[in-house]
C-alpha cells in the first residue's frame, strides 16, 4: 500500500492542485481492480479504430505477461512504469479512423485523452462523463465529430483542458459547462455551433475559443439579438433598401477608383519583381500588432520603409513557410519580417494562431514580436539575429572566413535541442515543428541558437507537404524528411527528431543533407543514408569534419555523432525522445557550462525523475559500447 501511495503522489502533479488530494483518494479506492481492465481498454481501442498507418498494430503487442508492459506502448502513459494502470492516452496525428472508442471506460484511472488530428467521426458519447470519471484533459480537436456537445460533460468536474475545435459539431454549447470551476483551456472554434455561449469562471478563456462558428453570441462575443416585433417590419425593410442603395453607390465609386488605380499601376515598372509589396501602398496605415509593450508602436508603412519596400536586397532567407527580410528602423535597430506564403486559412484562423504563438517564449525560440494583416498578405515580425542562419554558417563560409569551432557547434546543438524539447514536452499547446532544418535555426550575437518557424505548419496549405517540396525541386529540404513520412504523410514528434538528427549530423560532419562530398560519386542518397552505410568506429570517425579533429575533443565529437545517429534510425519508435536527446547532449557539453537553470523538467513525459536518469545512463552506456 505504501508503494501505491508513493507512486500516486508522484503522479498527482498532473492534476489541478486544488482538487488533487480528493481525486487521488477517489482513484486510490479503485486500485483493487485488476489491471486486466486497462489491458482490455487498450485492446478495445485497437480493435475499434482503423489504423491505416500501423502505429497501434506495430506497437500495441499484447503477447506479454510482464507487469507494466503496456506502459511501453506508443501513446500510453502509466501511473507507474511497472504497473498496468493507464494514466494518459495520447494518439494524436496517427490517421486513426472510426467512432469514439467506448472501450476507454475500462481505463478506470485515466486522467488524459488526446485523439486530436485524426479522422474520427460520429457523435461524442452522451455518457462521456461515465466513460472517463477522472479526466482532467480531453482533446478531440481536428477530427470529424458531429452532433451536439454532450451536456453531461459538465459532470467531468476535474476538467482543466477541453478542446473540441475543428470538427462539425452543431447546436448550442451547453451552458452547464460554465459550472466547470477548474477549466482553464476551452476551444470550440471552427465548428457549426449556434446560440449563446456559457459564462465561464476562468478569465483565461478568450473570444478566440469560439472563432469561425456561424451563430455564436454572448459573453466575449457580439450580444445575442432580441427578436424583433412585427410592428417594426416596415422600418427594417426600409433600412434594408436604403442600405442596399448606399452599398451600390459605394461599390460603383469604389470600382471606378479601383480601375483608375490599376491603370496607373500598369504603367509603373517593377524591376525587382515585388509587385505584391507595391500593392500594399494603400494600406500603409494599418497597425502592426505587437506582443511586447516595450516595442515602439509600428505601422505597415514603418515596415515598408525599414525593408526598402521588401527589396530583394533585404532578403535574409527563403523557406517553405515564406521569405524573411531584414528591417532596419530609423533608430538603427534591426528586426526580421517574414512574409508568409499564401494560405487558404481565414483571417480569423490566422489571428487565432498568432494569439497562441505570441504567448510562447523560450530562450531558444526566435521571439515573435508582432504581426500584420494587409489585404491577402500576412507579415510576422521577429527579433533580429545578427549571426544569421545556421545553414549558411556551416555550408557557405566565405573565402578567408572562419568555420565554426567545435565548442560553438556543440553550444548550438545543445541549445537547439533544448528549444525543440520545450516545444515537444513543456509548451502549451505542445507543438510538432514539422520543418526542422539548419535553415530554421538562427544565431544571435552570442551564437545562441533560436528555432524559427515553430507553429507555422498549421498556417500552410494542406497540399503543401514535404512531398510537394520534392516536386518543387527544393532537394535541400528533402534531406530532412523522415523516411516514414513518404508512406504515412503524418507528422509526428519522431519525425521532428529525425530531422533534428540531420542537423546534428551537419554540425559534426560539416556535410550538407544531400550531395555528401565525402561519399563516392555513384552514391545518390542523403546524409543519413550515407552515415548508415558506414561500419565500425573507424569509418564513423572518418565522417567527422576534419577541421574539428585532433584538437583534444575527439571523444566529444564521437559521442555527439552517436547521438545524431540514434536520431536518424529508420524505425521511429527506436529514436529517443527530444528530452533524452537534450539530456545526452547536455552531458557531452557539461564542462563548457553552456546551460543555465533548465525550464524543461518533464517527468510527466518520461516517468519519475529517477527512472529518467536511469534511462539516460542506460543510453550512455549503450553508446559507449558501440
């Protein structure tokens, strides 16, 4: 009994503190139930859902009698690694199809369920509060669920997070949900909901939670209309006719002005090919929304002036999400402005994403300072990074220039790992980057790495995948794509880890992701494929950048290379987590004192701290034996 109490107390960090003790007592009373219920729970989920990409079928193997074996299943977290009691189920981005899996009721101690970004359909069960008695986090977003939101969700009194956005839900949001006193995150955007929204007790729930629904009104939104009396019908009709007449005149005047402007523009020459920037002249008064109050208030005209009307001479870099420009302000300070590629997302969806990204702060992420919407253009404003892009610093050293020294490369690898681990494990909401490469890692004046483009994948068009990158001929980016992506077209954290492994290989070998200079001429593969063909420590040592060898750090170089190799193995489940990668790299660079106090402590993702340390030690031992 003491062991159970200890394990549950360690796990109580997942719960709302104010109700944690009560919830612990309730769950503790169910510990006498056999863990076979939790096994049957997972079996039922596997049987009820179509798994086209084989994530569950390949990982969920029930031919095992070892206590705690289900805790090693993909997407399954247990209260304790040696006990078959399921704590969280996270099956996001797996392409799963089917109805809501009712068998979850057998996971009687479940506190978190994430089925987001799949292809689930049908109604959300009306008895969902009985299916998951103790749920604190429920994410069913980005599916095809339809019907109404169950009123009995209000009985899930421990809910902290409820995400139902990007579905096909209809009807009114049950006003009873306003009684959920612990609810801190709530989102039903991009559905078909109507009627008055609940009045929640939490001030953290904003208007963005309701974006893109046809008829919602009430608190934080437009007031709900009072039905008009019949006696006012004539007034309404007259107003409508007058409004229509005025609108027609306004349109006529507007069209005349528009065509005159077009005629003038046709006569203008555009030697730099930035007609899109010239088309913004009539919108220069638009304000730039800034997240930091310390930043001077800006307008689009300030950005136009600072970038010389987005001249090609101001381009810092171009990638899959858009083009980055350097902006020099009147006071001599510099910013970076990214022009996003065209997106099919609405302005409301864009503003919702910006509201989320603007809150994300970390020492190894490029700070998003603000944004601007002008006509069809979306512009993002970032803090300027004086040392530019890592890709250029590694592969395009000017003649007479100095290549990056090993301590600097190690510092970049550790910092970038810390930033990506934050996105994967600590950030709320957690983010899969999807486009990790040395082109999206920028360097400040002290060569501290900053990851850019995080969260922008959601703003890209659905058809703009890694495979379209290949079709468009951008072979440099293709070298970062995990091999399983071409088969599944599903972005996962393990795909990010593969891409980051390529960045680590670039740092230690000096080679590009494609066109490996040290490989034989007949070799047509990428950097990861070349590394995988090398056998024995001697050949691996030959792969290391010659400018780094023989300076007393060969041991560090080889350890770093082995961490990189573990990230690019072909089987996703054999790759380490991003937190493990960060811890391994941090151990290599311990003598350099690169790291300060860490804000990435994630026993929620990897088990208790003691277990995590054992796991890291085990990986280091395995690396030494290679």
